[in-house]
């Protein structure tokens, strides 16, 4: 599975730095535990706390973490947050997705994010460098995925979407965030097929049917652009058609506020892939640097 995303080229600096003072290194060495500072992870998740209710009524930002292993290696046995003697485990799916990563925002920034595995027992960081890695992305998406969207909802969501992206970047970088004038709609995979060996295979992605309506009547002439697997529709185009509703059918989907295809290409937003294998298509995600367990950030 390979993941295709809209990349805001590594402008998120969630740099995961190794801790030496907070952990009992001798014990960690014996138990196969390696840790990274949780400070910047927790701060990144808390960025969106305190946003005005009117900015989060239509769209929301979600964070996703994925744990990776070198080809041929299994995922580590355990991923957990540690703050002194208090340990909080995370649930990791077969594909490496950290299912309950959201709770990291409620944990102490003074703690550590740790991996534990028998393959790390009595091994130095240098000996295991690059064996495991962590990647994080933030997705700004519409809350409503019912298939029926009022034009008022789409206008509100694209307006609020820029505020979410500005929060994401923060500081001087926020001025680079373009206006969100379009919506990007990406179909999700129907299911996961498995071959005889138990390996996951990508299922066929059912196409979406997108229709503009006015007073229940279908309108012709809707302009739909493409950016990888994402279908892109302009708010202005919907207004020019006189549409009051947008219908999306045929598959489940993610809908995100985005700039135009031309601006996405101009700013270098485009399809990229990682080795996690999730063919989810282009989404309104801000991709991240990937941190290996030795604490070095790599793009």
C-alpha cells in the first residue's frame, strides 16, 4: 500500500529528539526500549485547542501517526507514552496506524514516546538506526460525509479551512497559506483484500458520482478538476451554476478545503507517496517529517 497525499513540503517541524536524562538508560537497554521526547508532539496536537466554535463547526483537523518497520521487519511489540512511572499504551493496527493517537494531546509534554521490542534488547541506537520510524500527518476535512452538502456548508468550510491551515503552520509561515477556494473530494478504499499469505492487497476504489442540484433538479455543466485521485470543484463554479446542493455518491469519501489545482501545482502541492502503502489518494493533509527511533528527523 502506498499513501498519496498533498504535501505541504515538510513545513511542519515535529522534530522528535532523543531523551537521555528522563529515562533509566540501563533498564531501557535491557528491556529493548527506545524513547523520544513527546514535547513537540503534544504541542502540535494542542495547536487547535481554543479555536472559536465558528471555526470548527464545519471542518476539523485530525492528526494521524503511523509506525513503520524496515522491509522484512515486524512492527515493534509496544508503543507507549511514559512520564516518570506512568505509562500509557497506544493501539497500533496491522498497517502501523496508531489508532488512538489523538490521546497524545492529553498527555504530559514532559514525557517520552517509547518503542519496545525484543529486537532492540541490548542494542544501541546506532545498531538499530532506521529499523523503525514514525510519521505524522494532519488532515483538515469536512465533518459531514453524508453525501449531501449545502452550498452554504461548503462556503463556510472553505473559509474556516484556511484558519486551520494557518494554525497548523503558525508564525511567519502562516502568511504562505493560500485562500481555500475549492473542495477536494477523495474516495476511500472499499475494503482490504488479503492474498493466500495473509498480506494486504488494495481493493478496487469505487468511483464517485458528483452532482450539483438546484431545488432538487440536476444541473449540467459542473466543472470537476483532478489532482491525483482527488476531484476538485470550485465554489465559484457552483455559485455560477446556481447550485444549492452538492450530492456525492458511489463510495465513502474524504472532503477537504483546498486551493485551486493551478495554485496547488504552483506551490508545489502534489502527489507523493510513502512506504506505508495506504492508497488513500490525495487528501487535504499536511505531511510530516518522519522520525526514526534514533531521534533523527528525515524528510
